[in-house]
C-alpha cells in the first residue's frame, strides 16, 4: 500500500506557492496579508474549490441517512474554513443523530456536550447515558468517569480516583482530561504545573484548555504574560462554542487578526535536551517521519484526510501552542498526531521569506493524507 502525505499552507510557501493566494478571513484569529505569488495557478484553485463544493454537496446528502456522514458533515459545519461562521446548533444536532445511530464518535461528542455544556445545556442523565455506551477504556469514557468521581455525582466523591482516571484518559489523548488535571493543579496552588497542563490540553483540542491557557497567559500565571496569544486563544475557544470565551470577547471588543507568516517547514529548528546539554537541529521532516503519522486505524479503513493546524509564534520566536481548526474526518486521531509533531521546543527564523517579523504571528500548515 502506498501512502502519500502532502503538505502545504502559508508556512510551506516555498514548496507550495499557490498557498499565497489572497485569503478571506476564516475567523481563527489570524490572516495572511503578505505578498501574493505571481505564479499562482488561479484555474487550479478554482477547480479545487469546485471539487470541494461538489464533495460537500454529496456529503450533505449522505448526512441525511448515514451516521458516519452525519459526523463528517457536522465537523465541516463546526470547523468551516471558507469564511463562514460555524453552525454549532446544526453540528450538534447531527452529532446527536449520529449518536442515536450508534456512531461511536457521536457518543463521544454528546457525552461531552451534555456533561460539560458544550453545544447543549447540561443534562447529566443524558450525558452519562451516552458516556455509558462507550468502551470502558475509551478516553472520553475515562474522562467522564473521572468527572463523576471528582464531583461525587453518582456515588461518593473520590478525588484521588478521579485523578487516576484523568491520567489514564490523558495518556489516551483526552484533551478534556488534561484540562481537568490542570484545574486540579491550580486548585492545589500549583500555577506552574497548571499552565503546562492547560497548554497540553489546548494542543489536544480541548476548548476548555484553550480558555484556561488563555487565562494563564492573560494573567501571567505560572509564566510570562502574553496578551496577544491570550486573545488569539480566546478567539478560537469562542469559535468552538465556549460561552465564557465568547463573553470575554464581547467585553474586550474586537481587534484585527494576527498576521500569518510564510516560511518553509524545514526552516523550523528543534532544541533537544540530553545528558551532555542541549542540541539544536532542523526539524526532522523526512518521509518516514511523515508516513509514521498516518494513524493505523485510518490505514486499515482506507481513510484519507485533510488537517489544518495553526501555530502561534511567541516573542522568543518559539512555537508555543498549535491548534487544529480543521480535521476531516474526525475520530481517527489525525489532528492529535499532527499536534504531537509540533509539540517540541521549536523555533522559527526571525523573519519570514518576505522579511516580515515572525514574533507574535501565526503559521498555518496543511496536511493531506492520501492512500
């Protein structure tokens, strides 16, 4: 079986100049406004847009009766990247229909929706009903059991038991469990540890993690303050339906999106700690590394995917946190795999290929997994 992984995006402008076409704002808190590449193939872009529209029409039709298609179409409504606003109400209606059709990802989303109040009003009975349909070792199930133990909702309160369940869920990739560990650390007066947990929760796609990490950055808790990054995180948490983040934006008003920068992936350097000190080397992007990113379950199911990841570059020119505003299809772990790729001590050049400063900017990367 031949596996291909295509990479493009503003941060890969040298290898994919078509990425430097004029962009419309996608609501994710950053926008490319730099020079356009004169070699852009406008006909190819138009063809790609037409193909995407046709694929969405087919998906929308299948979403009327196929649970897996309901999930995929819901994700496209939840994470639109063509300038449209997310339609969270319709997305969660589709997730619930998929759950009623015994789709595992639908169970996961509605479990979290009802116990955390994401896309639905809190209804613990409904939430735990969906959670209970999941396998005992499912990360969302482990998180929900920890949530129960931490609050004593269906039995005696057991914070130690909750922490143990959160750790198990976190090890399996649950961003909400990682966020819960951060909240526990904060309650124990450990802001340094909490900040690290919240950053990891944000990297793992938890909108609560985005919100809580933004709060740490805003207040300078557990580390230096960065109000620019905090706002960017609030924007993305709000876009994901986080009510408190939406309220924060209403109180603080709108500001222009952050600039996106253009540099090639191989310009990123990674600092590694060892017994003899630290070493810095170019980020390893060889074919084997990229091929190993393809989740085994997706290969077995012959599933292809598109993932877009946005990374914030801080004032020290380091990639601090990356978020995945688009992952199609969901449920296979593509987004988590790509996030892990960017989760080291990574630095970028002081300026991008056009001389624009990279500090306090955003880099966008696109990955397409093909079989």
